[in-house]
């Protein structure tokens, strides 16, 4: 049976939203292939999410219950997923293109002797073969890639695939796993995570970015706006701001930073260089605030305000607070 | 410290990418090529390791057409010692599996304590060759590294890597494959004496046949297309800040229906 398997990533004990995106997409692919949709999750505590996955179309959930999988490790997780895949033989395997997915998917693929159609924003089937739509050059062009070997592995960009409910059984099967420790890997010594619960840039629904026009490292105005929008919003930056040391590297949007696709991108004091536009040009709606009416960012913005961001952002925060309080 | 740096030559980030008439790739006329920015971090880190340990060498391994020689020369001018250039039609535009397989074959004959890849090439944006290479060589991978500290006996390293929402510190035995992330270092520029010296440094040319690799692609590109061109929307100029703010916030709610 040509089945589809998705990987449900657990972050800080919670199932990530991308798992529902993968499930919804996986359901469609499985229906077209006439197979079932299965999910795999690591960690005993992940069993509690089986019913949630079932809501989005998952027929069967494999729970890898193993002490070796308590902390994420590329080698052990890849071994565990490879074991499930070799045993259950899905035709298609989908993972999220998250920080973990980027690390795990190629290692897993190599163990199975295949490559990953990475960072896809859409999928199709042709003669039962998976085709992934993969943006290249940070989104300056799109390419369609076809898998030539089995299993067909792809990662999907977070926040792009549509989530649709479609209740299925979501029956749980526990799978024992013990890592082959003869394969060398690293040991995690320390995990220093931001516990503020802020979403990662690549998964944020709303991004408020500040560039050189911020004039310094005080991003309070933008942080305030993000707080008004709520937990799905976060603050980004241009490379100029990162290079100036105002923001962390992890906050950089663009061709050598992160490619983002939020519903709403608000660029404050950012000119709109080709490298910056490459990273955020696929955002659904773009707002630009810049005092230079000729700034290239305005050619891509759905809504542009020509003016001083220090005068405009506080007014927007006031408006947003009122509107969103309703 | 002996390092191998896998280096790809890619179009400059300034390039206005256009798809060729056949839709089979990008139009290459007038494109300026540079070292993949993440691979530049790798070169710099390898040089710093060699300088710190006051011993060893840095080997550049690049797959690509003849123009890729320029990228290798630039790395040699930065201070790397020698290059391996695999120039073969069958792999110059290959899928990441074939690329990793070819890199693995080229690296097998070399001596090394660490191998560097970029965490992704900014042309194909796959970000997978490093991890596949590590698996093919049976080495650990430490991806997205922004800091590396090698132990005195060169048998292990402590590295910091980016994870979602923070950093992870890991300890790894060497050899291993690191994939470089921004923040690792500030790459140096090639000096004039460096450029002169680079001209005499060896670049070993190889084909797939030399390496005994038979390509067996696992994924293939079907078509290339341009994203729908974004056009300028509404621009508000000359409004009072409060009025401009209200107009746009209302439009986001009522017109774009996004908030
Ligand atoms: C290899 C390479 C890779 C790169 N990768 C990236 C990348 O990934 N991401 C990235 O962002 N850049 C990248 N860049 C850098 C890029 O070329 C630009 O230099 C950078 O994006 C500029 O940042 P900026 O828009 O913040 O600054 P600027 O271009 O200096 O623009 C600042 C803007 O702020 C406006 N402004 C000033 N004060 C105010 C105010 N009070 N109110 C409103 N507006 C104001 C100005 O009018 C101006 O338009 C890369 C460059 C290279 C060479
Ligand atoms: N043609 C190539 N020659 C040498 N190294 C490469 C090549 N392609 C990819 N790599 C290495 O693999 C990394 C990731 O590339 P990719 O998987 O294509 O995004 C790059 O940063 C390089 O270090």
C-alpha cells in the first residue's frame, strides 16, 4: 500500500503546529494514492497528541518510546525514523523544515540512500510520484523537483500548507527502539533556550522587522507591537541591524538569514535591498514604513507609509491596541 | 589541524535571478559568481584553527564548472593550502545526494581532523549536502554551528549550534562534519601577497571517473519558474502619523482581512 508517513515534531513537550500542516497535506496525498496516513512521534509523552493528529486525518500513530530519544540527537533520531520507515515502508515521508527538520531529514535520507526535496511550499503527485515545489535563491525563483527513489522524502516550509480537519482513527502503536551507539555522534552538554515562549521567525504569523532606520538597539516600539498582536508575532531585523550588533543573528531576515512567509510583514526603517526582499517577498501582506518615499521596499509593499517610524509606530500601536482589544 | 572545506561557487546575492527561455534553469549571462557566503565562514574557521594550533593545512574541495577555479583561488588567497576541483558535466548541477557522494569520494583520500560544509548553498537552498556527506563518511554531524572550540589533543571539540529559540552546546569527537552558520566568524579578505601566493598553490583536477563515482540522482528538477511579481500597493504620503496609522491598520482589518 502506498502510504504516507509524517513526522510530528515535539518542541518543549508540545506537538508543533507544523504537524497539523503536514497531516492535512499528507491526508490529501494519501487519498490520491489510495493509501493510509501515518504519523511518527518520538518520546513516551507524545502519545497524548495522537488524538489531535487524528483530527487532521491521521489513521495511525507510531510512538517511539525510548530512553535514547529523550533529548534530540540527529544520529539517534535518524536511526529511529529509519527503523520505522524500513519496517512500515511508506512511499512518502514528510517532515517540517524547522531547525530540527533541517538537521534530521538529510541524515535520515542518507541512511535510506535518498535525498530530500527540501523546504517545499507545495506538493503534487504525478503518476504516483511526489513533486515538491521548492523555492531557490531565497525565493527569487521556484523549482519543481521530482523524487526518483523510494522512499520519497520532503520537508515542508512551516506556515505555508493549509490546515484542514478530517477526523480519522489515529490508532496508536508503540514501537521500541534502542540506538546503535557504535555510530559516532555528539553529546548535548547544554541547551540554552529562550523560555519566553516567543515563536521562531520562520514560524511566526506576524513579523515586525526593524532595519538601520531604528538608529540603535532600542526595539521597544517593535516589541510592543509584537506583544499587542500576541504570541504568533515576533520581531525580526535586516542585516544592517544585525551587523550593527543591535539584534541577534538568529533575527536576520533575508538571503543569508531566514526566509520567512508570515501573513503579515511590517518593515520599519528597512530600505528593501535585494537580499532582504528575497527573504520576505513571499509574505502574504507587506507593510513598509520608511521616511524615504523612493525606498525600494515600497515597490513590494501592499501598504506603505512614508514617514518617521518613531512617529508612526506608536500611533499604529495605539490603533492596534484598540482594535484588537475589541 | 587539518581541515577540508567543501566550497560551492554561487551567484552573487545581488544577482537578479531570471529563468532561462527553456525553463530548465536560470539564465547565466552576466551573472557574477562568489563563494557561497556560508562556505566563506568555513574557510575562515578552518584558517583560524590552523593558525591557533600552529600546524596543519586547509584543503578546499569544490565541484563545479571551470569558473569554480576562481572561487578556489579566492579561498587559497585567503590562506588555504590546496584545492581539489571536481569538474564534470555529470555532477556540476547534480542533486544533493550525488554532490555528497562525490564530495565523500574526493575526501576519502585526504587526511583531516574536521570537514566543513556551509549549512546551505544560497543558490539551491537545499541545506542537506553536509548531513548526507557526514552519514556517507560515517561521521557525526554538528549542523548550524556558530562557535567551535577544539580540544588541545585535537580529538574532540565543543561547539555551539543554533536550535529553535536558542543555542545548544555539544561535545563531539573528531573527525566530524560541521555546517557553518552566520555568526561563526567574520571572514577575512584576501591580501595582495595572499593573492600572489595563491597562484602557485596546487589545484588538483578530478572527474567522476577519477573518483569512481557513478551518479545515481535521487531527485531531479522538472521546471523552473519565476514567482508572481509583487507590485506596489497603496502608499500613503504626507498624512499625519495618526491618520496614516489608522488608515493602514483599518485596511489590514477590512481590506486585507489579515488581523
Ligand atoms: C552577501 C550579502 C548577503 C546579504 N544578506 C542579507 C540578508 O540576508 N538580509 C538583509 O537584510 N540584508 C542582507 N544583505 C545586506 C543588504 O545588501 C543591505 O545592506 C541591508 O539589507 C540594508 O539594511 P537596511 O534596509 O536596514 O538598511 P538601509 O539600506 O541603510 O536602509 C535603512 C532605511 O531606513 C530608513 N530610515 C532611516 N531612518 C528612518 C526613520 N526614522 N523612519 C523611517 N525610516 C527610516 C531609510 O530611509 C532607509 O531606507 C546582504 C548583503 C550581502 C553583500
Ligand atoms: N558543488 C559543490 N561543491 C562543493 N561543495 C558543495 C557543493 N554543493 C554543496 N556543497 C557543500 O554543501 C553545503 C550545502 O549545500 P546544499 O545542500 O546544496 O545547500 C555547501 O555550503 C557546501 O559546503
